[in-house]
C-alpha cells in the first residue's frame, strides 16, 4: 500500500520479508461442536436407543451362537525321525485340514457347507517346545462342536495310519525285492561253487584235504614199515644162504638187544623239511600238517631192528628141521614185501598228487565259498528285516496318542452376538455424531471468530449477529470497531468477502461513532465512483494519481479516513484500492464464507505484515459468547509504520463535525460515475 506525499509515492510501511504469522483461534470451534450436539441431543439419544434395541434383537434372534470344543493329541514319533521334530510337527499340523481329510469329515458329520467354511470352523495349533497338538471345532450347537472335533481327530488319525502303513509297505516291498536279489546272488554263488567242486571232484574241500594229508602220512608210514620188513626179509635170506646163525641158547639179553628198534633215517629228513616249511607257511597250511602227521606216525611206530637168522625161533627151527625150506620161504617173503612196497610207492604218488591238487585249488575254493557265505549272510539279514517290516505293516500306527477327546461344551463362546449388542449403540452414536459433524463442518464454512482468525491468520476485531438482531447489536458493532480505529492517524479500508453491501453500512456506523466522539473522520465510497476518465475500468480508476492526491489531502485534514472498497469478487480493483489504505477491515459473513477462501486471503490481498482485521457478522446467538466475540491480538491489525510517513497538519482535529461530514459528502459526490 502506498500513500501520496505531494508528487511522489512513498511506502506506507517498511518492507519486510514474508514471515509466517502465528495462528490464533481454532480450525474448528469447540463451542460450535457443543452447540451442534446440544441442539441434536434428542435425535442422538433416540438413534442410540433404537440401535441398542436392534443390536439386542439381532444378537438374540439373528446372530447364531457358536460353541467350541477341543481335543488334544500327543505325537510320539519313532526315535529315528526326531532329527527335526519341530518342522515335522508343523507339517502334521498343517495336514489336519487337507481337502481329503475335510471331505471325509463332511461325509461323516453331514456338514452342509463348503470345505472353506468347514476349514474355518476348525482350528489346529501346536504348543511351543511340545509334541502336543490341539484341534478345536466350532459349531452352532454343543453336541455338533464335540462331534466335529472328534470326527476330525478320527479322520486325521486314520489318514496318518494309512500314510504310515503305506510307507512301511513300501519299505517291506523294497526289502523283499532286495531279498530276492540276494537269494538270486546266493543261488548263483552256490552254483559256481558246485560247478567248481564237480570240475575238481571235491565234496568237502577242507575234509578231503585233511583226509588226503592224513592218508598220505599213513601210506608213508606203511611204506616205511614195508621198507623195514623188506630189509628184514633180505637179511633173513642172506642168513639162510650162508650167514652164520647165532648160537642156540644164547642169553635172552643178547637176543633182546638184537631185536631193539633202530632209528629211522627218514625221521631227520622230515623234521628238516618241517622246519623249512614253517619258515614259509603258517601252521594251518596243508604241507605243514602233512609233515607233522608223517613225523607223528614214524615216532608212534618205529621200525623194529632186523632179526638175525640165529635169533629167530622159526629160523632156528627151520635150520634145524629144514634149511632148504627156510631159504625158499625167505626169498618168497622178500619178493612179496618188495612187491607190496612198490605198490605202496604208486599209491603214495597218487596221494601226493591229490593232496597237491587240493592244495592248489584251495584259494579259488575259499573265494567261492566266501561269496557263498556273504550271500548267505546278506540273505539271512534281509529275510529278518523283511519279516520285521511285514510285522510293522500289520501293526502300523499313526504315531499319535489321544490325550483327551472333545467333550460337549457347557456354554457358548464370546462371539459376535455380544459384541453386536454392545457395539450397536456405540456404533449408532458414533455414526450419528459423524453425520451431524459432517452436516455442520462438511461444507468448511466459517461461523465463529476463533475459526475465522485461525484460517485467515488475522485478528477478529468483533463478531456480531448484525445485520439481524436488535439495534443494540448494530450499535455495539459500530462502537467496538470504532474503538479499534480511535486515536489512530490512518486510512482504513472496509470490504466484504463476496458482497460489499455490508461494508458501506459498517463504514457509516463507524464514522457516526467516531464523529460522535469528536474524532476528525472522512468517508469515501470507492465502489461506484472513479476518476474522470470514463473509459477506464475500476482498477485503473482507483490507481489514478488524482484519487491518491484527494485521499492524501483528506488524510492531512482528518485523523481517520474510511474507504469503502470493492468486494473480494473484484480482486484487481480491491488490490488497487488497498494501495491507498494503511489497514483493511474484511467483513466475513458467518455461514457463507468457506475456510479455503480465508486460507488464501492474505496472499490474495498481499498483506503479510499485519494491516488486516476481520469482522464476523450474521453469527447465530447461540455462538455469541463474551469471551468468543474477538480472536487474536488487535494490535496485529495495525501495520508497522514507516518513519518517512507524512505527518498530519496541526489543527486538523479542531474542525467542527458538521463541516467534516459536508466535506465527506462533497468529495464522494464529486467523483464521476464509472463508465
């Protein structure tokens, strides 16, 4: 805003950067809320009572009561499956409400709803750090709730038993297949061993090997005896052929010494071979066992000493009776012993070959026999496992134990019925309050001084029921606004939001009050008058220098100059008129001005450092309260004064009131009408 000083314009207040002004008042006046509630209290009470009765009736006759019953199961898994018990237990909990189980439950209980509804009526939970599962069923009746829970438990246990039985049957089938394969491998191993025995003419390798070794040792002993006997026969023959016989009647000691056993020269050879064999083989080797048997036989049957012709009684008799016959008999005996020894040598050779053959195939036979033994052991073990698995299939269980079955509940659980009975009146009350508040505040219209001050960020000078109400209300409005303007050297503009008709009436009332107090006051109506240029619009006319000079002259002669400005509907003209004013009074009509229009009022007027005050009119009587007629600090209505502002002339306050009114009228009428 600017004031005219002679031929130049000077700012009416010091320039200052925009600063956010502190808000006063309330965005919604609590007194207004109380008034609305008090005015509609019977309606709210009636709505609450009706809602309470409706809630009780719905809870009693419409809302279905819900009963719940629970059963507990203890999971007892095999020890091998407890590696991750919590995860497996969670899987089992989730498997209770599988669709296949729910279908079985619906068929057994005759449930008429969908599976989704049935699943929602069942709750399954597992306790933390426990193997306990709780199944809870809900139904409209107590017996139905217990039946639903117990049926669900039975279906679940049957399903788990079938799963366990199927798993065990698969295990048994796999073991049986392995058993068949093992028995087939055993048959093949036995066939290979039998084929090996047939090819090598072996029945029992170990027994036959032992028998061959023992037989070889026996034959060697017999062969050794034959050799000794042959040597004896040869000695007898030589005796009969001319060797001198011993003297008849010789001492018996000499004859016994002649017949004492002599050491076998083969015994030392066999013992040497046994020592060498033990250095090469183990004690269980067939070679060592054969040598030990042969040595034991030689030691058990040492060869007798050869009898001389003189020591043999038969020889003495023959020598006495028939010497010729003795020679013939001894020769025949020698030939017989020689033939028998030769035969024994052949048999010993065959026995040695057989023993060597058995010793040679012993490794292969041991390997084949080991294959047979391994296959036999595996088949035996698989046979036991298969038998155990088949027993497990026949005695399959669900690994669950019923701790407690569901019982018929005694009372219904707290459901929606009680909540509806309690919440219906509260909900109706809340809805009623929201409806009332929406009807009152939904349009965002301003009705009280506190609301107008908060949204416009400006002080409310006064709020009044004017233009309605008593004449006293109008006089009070003029008096209160005049009190703000009294003893101030300023040019005050008065305008209205949307309509400036009340601005003229308020200006007249304020001027009358100021003149009645002896204040030098000057009134100029700028709405319908302009400078002499008829082709200019109102905004251009209000910016004309001649009008500024007129207002400056009036201000120099009068303390207060009141300017009736255009309404906010013509914002360019209003801003043009504000350039001559120091402050502006904006009339806010209660119930017709919205909060957004007041929110941007300061920015629209370009007044950020004071210089704006509000007058709220048409306020309802119930909202008028002595403490709520004003809002904010009245001093904020006045702007910061510029030290270069021109001073009023001395003596201007001594003008008589009649002359001032006549001058105001003359100036107003001197302005030509707007073209």
